[in-house]
C-alpha cells in the first residue's frame, strides 16, 4: 500500500484551478483572450505558474493558442455534435454497467434525485438537478475511467449552457431519468443503454437548437 504523503498543490495547480473555475462560470466567456502577463498581474503571481496553468487548460480543450496568447475556446454546432458522440458512447456504456454493478445505496441515491427533480418548480434549478443525477449514475457504474472522461466532456459543454429557454413541453429529463432508473433497478443493461442513448440524443438536439438560435 502506498503510504507516501499526498502531493501538496503547487502554484501552477492553484492557478489552474482558479482559471478553470472562472472559465466555466463565464468570468472569461468563449472568445476571451487570456494573456499570461495580464493574468499574472491580476492574481499577483509569477508568470511561470500562470504559463503552466494556461498550457494545461489548452490540453483540456478549454483554451486554444492564439497570436496574442490563449483564447477561451469557441464551439460550433459541429463541435458540440462531436462532443455528444463521445458522451453518448461513454455514458450509455456507463448506464449498462450501472445496471450490472449498482448497489442498494446507488439505487436509493438515484431514486432520491429523480424525486427531487420531479418535485422542483424553479426552472433555474433543473440543470443542476439533472447534472447531479447523471453524476450519481456514473458513480453507480463503478468505473473511474469513464467518470473521468465524462467529467472532461462536461467541462467542454459547460461553455455552452442552454441560454435560450426551451418550452416546458420539451423538458422530458425527469421522466427519461426515471425510465433509465427503472431499467437499472431491473438490472436490464440493454434497456438502460438504449434509454440513455435516446435521452442524450434529445439533450444534444436541444443544445444545438439553443446554440443556433443565439445571435451572432
């Protein structure tokens, strides 16, 4: 067993976490230019850890290099489709694994989150509740590699939330989650996989529609 002490985060780790959070919360929106010198002055740190943080964020796909440093990545509808192709492949596999590997605790947590989402009336909370359910389902799959990869895809999609509200009739997430959960409870791996695929395709189409409806 590894008894070595955990590595303490260094300056680059701290700047990476700070910048990543600010990119994902919209402080730096898509297309924003991030300059190493300006950020170093803003946060009162040297340029070396800031450079390392920016490079790591580019490796994550959140930034792209530009002639003036880095820019927060802009995604096209085609990019979103590619991200969803990967998400569908991974998360449908996760749903099938959850049907085989879920524990009683996993079922209790997933059921609670479905009930919480159904009872919610504030539409501004729907996205957060939906995300919590997906996180619980990934945990029920008990595959850390799939979870890590999906978390990276989540970060890329966070840059493009549903800014254009879609009509209540289009919001079927609560019932679709419940159907997937029923298949997982019954240990129906094929059913859970198929239902998850349909659910993610529906969410993909809504996100693309939202992106296309935004003004240039």
